[in-house]
């Protein structure tokens, strides 16, 4: 066979593989372009425009909307404080649960316990949040405290109620990646640490916690990013007194119809989310020396 024939055949095979790969990726690429890239471009264009006299968008090129971001400083402050605090609270509750499921729970019960963690997702978050409204409202826990002689206790419409709703609503999303990270942990490393004389605390900090850090950062960043755009929980459990950026966006787009200002806030929120992802990824790689944990 001539030497050139083999080169042509290799080139043809490579072309067919690349064409097949492009063909397989085409539906996902089209989906991302239509539902992610194009809307983001539209929001970016709106953010440098002006509000039309009757509301909506009017073509222009100005950065006045970004200069006006301090007008929503309260929403930004509440989000930048309560979102990381809520994610940290989820982490503090989720890690012991994930640790027990991955390393302590009997094998025959593990799948059932994991199902119990996921089951709340089968019910609408709206219904579950309404349930907490009743529990924290005047006819719930405060009524029981009043019966016990403790009066004037207010739980609903407070930052504490919002944090409780956040932990309850997003806890499974924190448990699952940590569980995956711990479940893949090589048990022989724990045995080796104990054989070398390390205390249980030293083994946990030096081996278990360090090797599970990619899962921790994955869960933390996932919950954190979702909380940056949270709307429902602050609305129902905050009673309009604990505003997040998501609440400000709903007001600007649907009530005030100030689309350019709302778009500027949305672009800022996207940038904050990107920063959170970058920081989480760098911390995970630097401390654990591993990649982020995949849920699949």
C-alpha cells in the first residue's frame, strides 16, 4: 500500500470522529446557546440602556445603571451576608450526616438513608416553605412557648427564619457531594493513620477532612450560587423585611419595569457567582490537590 494512502485514511478517520463528536454535541450546544448565551447577551445589552418612559427598555449606551447599584445596597448586603452564612450552616449540618452515611451507616441501610435525604425534593419547595411559615408563625412554636410562659417570641419574618428555611431547603444539595467524596475515600488510609499512632481527631483533620474537601467545596459553591438568586424563601419567611437580590430583580422587572437597572443587577450577580466558583475551585485544588467532585 502506498505511503500516502495510510495518511489519507488516518485523516479520513480523524475527520469522521470529529464530525461525529460535533454531531453529538450539537443538541447540547444549541440548547446552551439559545437558553444561556443569547439571554445573557440580551441582559448585557439591556444593562447599558435606559428605562423607557412607559417602562421596559430604551436603546442607549450608558453605565448609569451600574453607577446606581448602591440604591439596592440593602438587598446586596442581605444576600452577601445571609447566603454564605446559610451555606456554612448547611455545611455544618450536612457534614456529620454525610460522614455517617458514607463511613458509619450499615451497608444494608445506606440506600434507604440516602433516599430519605432526597425525598424532600419530591415535594414542592413552596409547600415546604409554607409549612415552615405555619411552624414559625403565631399558631406554631410561638404559641407553644406562650403556653409554657414565654411570651412575645417572634420567629417569622426574621433573618433567623430565612436561615432556617435555607438550611432546610438546600441541605440535600450539600449532603450529596460530600457523601460522594467520603464514599470514595480509601479506608486503608484511615487504618494506616491509626497504625502510625495518630489520634482520631488528627486522622479526621489530616486525612478524612482534607480528602473530602473537594466535595465540601462543591457543595458549598453549589448552595452559595443558588442562594445568590434565591427569591422564594426570603419572600415567605422574611415577610418582605429580608430582601435578597432575587427579590430586587422581581421588583425591578415585574413591578417597577426598570429593565436596564434590573439587568445591571443581574450581570453583577452573574459576576459574583463566577468569582465564587473560581475561589472555590482554587481552594479545593490548593488544599486538597484534587479536582472538584462530580455527582455522577
